[in-house]
C-alpha cells in the first residue's frame, strides 16, 4: 500500500500536534518570543531615533563644516576632560578662514552661553517663565549658510547685529510656552536680567535627539549682542560653507589653516574638532551598532534557550508518538514524509514564537510612540522580516535531529512500542 501525504495535510497534522499541547508549546517558545521582541523593538526604536537625527542635521546643509573646541554638544556640556583642556576657538578664526581658505564660500560664528555654576538661564514674561531653554548669539550670515523657516516675523538684520541691539528670535516650543495662543512678535522677554524684543519665531524644527530638537527652545540673539553681554564666554562654534562639490577639499584646507593659526606642532593631534552632518551621523551609527550587537547577544541567549527547548520538546514528541510513526511507516510513509512532518512542527513552533515576538515588539513601539510622541518610532520592514526568518531558521536548525531520529525508527519496533 502506498502512503503519501500532501503538503497541506502535513501542515495540518503539524499544527494539530502543536495546538493539542498549547501550554507546553507556549513555554517552549517563550525564549524565542523574548529574543525576537528584544531585537525588533531595539531595531525599531533605533531606526526612529536615527531618522530624527538625520532630519535634524539635514537642516544644517550638506556642504557645511563645523569647527568647535570639543566634540559632541556644541554647548560644550559633558565634553571629555581631555578636550575641555583645549584652548578655545578664537573669534578671529572666522576672518582668518575667510581669507586663506579658497574652497570656503562663507563662514559664520555662534557663541553658546552656558549659565554660571549653580545658576539656571530662564526666559520670563508676565505670567510665564521657562528654564527649558538655551541662549546663543549668531552672526546674521548663518541664516544664509544654514537656512531655517520662520513661522512669523523676521531675522535680525546686520545693522541690528553691528549695533548690538537686544532683539531675539525664538524657537517654536519656547515661544508657545511663553506666549500660549498668542503672537510673540513685538513682545518683550527677560533673559538673564536683560530685556529683548522678539522679532521672529522659527517654525518647528525637524528631527532631534530622542525626539527633542533643542532648536525649538532656543533664544537666538545677535552675535555682537552676545559678545557684549557675555564678554567672558569663550564657547565659540564656527560653521563654514564649502563651495559646491568641494567639501572634502575644504575639510583639509580648514584643518591645515587651523593647525597653522593655532600653532599646532607637526605630529601632534588636532586640538579642535572638525565635523560634518555625515560624520556625526556615522558616529551615531557606530554607537547604535554597538547597542544592536549587545541586544543581539542578550536576545541570542533567549533564542538559544528557545531552540534547545524546541529540540527537547520534539524529542519528547517523537518518543510519545513512536507508535503513530510506526503505523505511518507500515502504511507506506517514507522517511522524507516523517522528516517533513516533524520539521514542519518545529518550524511551526518557532515561527509562531517569531510572530508573537513581532506582535509584542510592534505593541511596545506603539506604546513608546504614545508615551513619548516627540520620539519618532516605527517598525522597519527589514526587522520584521529578519525576526521571522531567524525564528524559522531556529526551527530548522534545532528540529532536524528530532525529525531525522523519528524517520529512522524501525516500523516493526515502533508498532510494538507501548
């Protein structure tokens, strides 16, 4: 008698076997669920975070090169101690770079104001105040080097900057906090004991770190005003715009010019930081790459435990169903049929674990999006496909031996088994 089972029947039998032991199957795939949930959730959050950072730096322009004393936050906060010992970027550097760098189209400068130790900078208006802000002075040409959209009003003029006028342009969120439901134009605010007139408000900035864009809570004042008010501040940040198609050459030219201007000896590393939007994103990718590797290592333990559990439960299943296997082989089932049946059961178990893990990760990502609306979070297709593929691969890897063992049973001995 010839006994063959079609693919649909094999799948039905496999799923029936899995479903008939729901509790045992659930415990078996728990490790896989945890592993897949961890990897996909981390990938989703990092993908959203990276998108926010890419959007953030796109506003600074692809041809711009940033010069600072330290790396990281332009304000200099939380910079490595070694970098904090560097001498400040001199404001005269701007004119020097404009003069000697032929590959540079324009150079602008910012002065970031850090509050004194134990003191907070606050922006105050009648009835409202906020310390969730930062103060910076910028040269007017920076608006052309790194254009930004205005919600209302205008940027301060070159004449206002030269005369060190106390005018300000506010970030979107800060303006909304200080003047809820009202226009900020022409209104005044107090910042660190000085009164400024609001001449413009920026639109909501794109992207940001962990869902927040610091530009939305800034008070931007003319560069000369900042220098006059904070003559002791040395936290200068330079933005140089390279000529189209010459950014790489401009980087080298600026580096050579700065080393000469700052009297950096040959063979000694740079005592300044040069960066571009691309390089900052690459550094971020290195950090997130390590986070992904750690998450994979942690989740790998869960997947290994889940895989071993699948192998164990399949071996138990082979023992429990020895007589069934004997009957099938006696009726003409081939070794291949037995292998396919048990391998399908293993894949069904791990595949189900993968689907449950993906579902949990999607729910976790949506929950983060609800709790932190400013953090862009989405589940990338590649993470879903990879997560499911890995779970299926675990079923194949750990299900082969039990399936082969089942196929090698002697039908006569199997039929005698009780």
